[in-house]
C-alpha cells in the first residue's frame, strides 16, 4: 500500500548531569574539584534514502528517540555523548511541526536535517572553581532534549507529471519511454501509487517523469484519493495532460480535458498555471478528422498538441523531445522553503512560578518547564531576541523570584544552558 503521509513523535536525548567530585590521590593535598561534565544528548536527524519511495515504514513505528548523554565522572571524566537517532525518508519528504503546522524542512537534498536537538550536558563542579570558590560542592544537571510531534508528507521530485483520467495511457507511456515498470491493464486505477521513471533524451540529457494515478472529477475537493495524488505533481515543472481522443470508454475527450483542468485549478491555481503539453492517445481508435478537430480545440486554448499511440510507441519520441526542449526554458524543480520559528507571544505564554535553587552564595539556578522552549528560540547574538527574553523574565516573575531569593548584582544566574550575570 502506498503511504505518503505519516505522523510520528521524536525525542532527542537529554544531556547527562555534571559530577561533584574531588581529587583524591596519595601525597597530593587539596586536590581540588575534578567532577567532569555530562555528555550531550543525541539529536534526531533525518536523511534521504533514495531506495525508499513511500512512508509506509512509519505505519508500524511512530516513536523515535535518541540516546541520553551519560553523566560526568570523577577525575574530570566527561560523560559520553548520546548517539543520534537517524531516520531515513524518501527524497521529497516535507517535515511539519504537527502542533503549529510550521514547515520545518524539505528533505530534497543530501544535507541531513536535525529535527530535534539533544540537550547539552551539565557542568561538573570543576567548571565552577574560581580563586574565591575553590571547593564548589555543586554541579549542573543536563538540559532536556527537544521533543516534537511531526507530520511527514511526501511530494515526489519529478520534472514532468502525467495527468489525466484513469486508463488513458499514462502508465503505458512511462513504460515505453523509461525503464519504469508500472502495472498496465485494461481497467481503471491499475496504478495505485505514483511511479517515477528516468527518460533519457540523447547522451547526457535526461529528466524524471512521474505517472500520477488517474484523477477523477472531484479530486480537487478530496474525492477518492484526489489530494493524495494531486500533491505529487506540485513540484513538477511541466505537466503532460493525456487524453483518450477516441473516447474509447464512452467518455467525451473534450469534457475530460475540461474536468481535469478544473480539478487542477480547484486544488491549486498555481499548479493549474504550470506549463502544459497535451497528448492525444489512442489515435488509432478514431478517425484522422476527429484527431485534427481535437488538436484544433486544444491549440485554440494555447496548448501544444501531440497525437500518439503509446501502446506501439508511435508519436512518443516527438512528445519526449518536446518535453526535453520545454524543460530547458523552465526553472528547477520546486523546493519548499522552511518557515522561520516565531517567538511566542509573551502575553500568550502560560507562566508558572519558577523554581530557584541557590547552588552557592552567588550561583542561582532557574528551572521552569515553560521556559526551556522559549530559550530555544532565543539568539543570544541578536539584540531584539535578547530584549524579548528580558521581557519574558520580567513579566513572568523570574526576576522578582531571583530578588526574593537574595540575588545580588554580579551573581551568576543559570537558565538551563545559558548563564548571565545579574544586573539590577
């Protein structure tokens, strides 16, 4: 069964805790703190698998988690970093944050995408040693890893998309002009999943053609498997509309042409405006006059028409060369740009009283479950972002809670993996 949508949950590894330890060695007095840092949690990473053409594997496994970082040890031994969780998906997979609907990535190239970042390891007490704090008896815990519910959608990468009613000859055409081997039979919906084929036009010149399963009236509104199939031609640079000019199944080719174009328009006006070539198939089952009349009808609407008999490969070369020449004029295959992460509205964030822990006279650790997702959106090198964080800390009562805990100017405030000096 062809699957092109899936919802999964991913969780990156937590950072390991820092260690509290002191150097103990014979004949070495006052060895000092030597607790090591915790290891970083593993990331959840998506990579392309060109051997896959469906998301069906995600029907059986829906939860993915990376390893946690190990805790630090004595003798400044750092904890081991957690292993990444590698998830392989077909080329052309879009990754959305299922909670917000934000497009996070378009997995169309060979660059790995980190969907959930592992937490940083906590600092051991050796990290906190200063000339005035020579025996720190505290460390920092590891930072939790990110967790998301993701929606995966597959939109095939193809240069040319074949569209048309069922049983008009799309599968026959792609089987003749490429090495693809779709099921070809004399009944509707023989093809139940999109089929990709590489069409070679001379030496060093080739393009990818997609056989999209037959679209029916109402597909643009989701009738049948309409949206499931239509989404796969959204990336195509050129459409080839195949029409049974003989009306061999009792349908009117003129009405077929109108209906398919209307469904494309209903699904996506941008898609309907894509360059299109019209191919009239099964010309051997009607008269030359009928073919000429249909060709004139198509050309009056601004489209180029090619008659063919796909079953015997008659006229297919002319169509393929026309596609190759047209593609030279068109931009590259569409790639969807990820949407930037938007900072949460300060007034909309549900804020609860933070937990303040005083590790030493001048180190204050702030913990709040609602604060960590906000901190992940902050760019510490960007002024407006820091101003936003300052407003959040003030409005949420974190600053007042620190004052109530006795913080003084110059003391260190730790917010998970971010530290700053307190300023009144």
